[in-house]
C-alpha cells in the first residue's frame, strides 16, 4: 500500500515573530503537568493520571500558561504569580 505524504508548508522563518515570557525571556524547556482523575470518572479501580505537556521559562521556572488547555490557564497563571 502506497502512503501519500501531505505537502509540507514552506515557512520563511524571517516572517515569524518570537515568543517571549512576560519577563522577556525567549528560551523555554518542555515539561509535563500531571493531573489526577478520580477512579469514579475513569471507571477504573484506581485514580488515573493525565500528563499534560507544557513549556516553562528556564530562567524563572514559570509555566507558559497561554499554551495550556483553556481550562487550566487561570490556575497556572495564578500559580506563576505566587512565584514572584
């Protein structure tokens, strides 16, 4: 069976804009936020864990909450404020 590849968009990086943290930093590291989900919701014998990928500023350790799922942004924005 022949698989067709989707065409790759050619992006000129000189036309892009940088992403920076509120402090102006532009180097990030990838991390994982772990969220616990009740066994009553999952229907399993034990509570489950949901890993959520995130990026954080390596200088401040603050999570880039703008890139989280909408449901979690306010919670992690508040957590970042307490790190000041």
